C-alpha cells in the first residue's frame, strides 16, 4: 500500500492505526486529510476502542466508514482478537520473573 502511494497511486487504501480511539478527532483528521489528497478511503484500525461521547459521529462525518478495533475493550468494532498474543506475552514475562526468583538451595 505504501509503495503504491509512493508511486502516486491514490487508489490504494492506506491504513490508519490509532492506539486509542477516544474522541476520534485524530483518526477523523487523518481520514479527512487523506481523502482531501485524493486517496481512497483508508483502512481504519484502533487498538483500544473507547469511543467517548460522539466519537462515532465524528468518524462518520469525516467519511471514515468502517473502523475495526482489537478486543482489548468490548465494542461493536472489535474484529481483531489479541487474546492469544496477550496471553503469550504474559507467559513469557512470568517465566522471566520465575527464572530470576529460583531458590539456589
């Protein structure tokens, strides 16, 4: 996608990834800027979908269309399951903690 954009192909849908969609103004501004530049509607991904207040309306007004999010917070936009990756990261961290706490006796 980025290569297509670098070549001037504005039909490519570029991704917009935001860590926290709270007010949605950051994502809405990015969507508006890309569409103003003639790019196709971007792929919108949020890690944590807070959607405070009128955030959904802000995105809709910017022409955002569908937004997908990770299932870190329950929301109708949840489409990316991070349960396995999170469980594995916790397991690795716990193993590291236990490795440093072994009884030398």
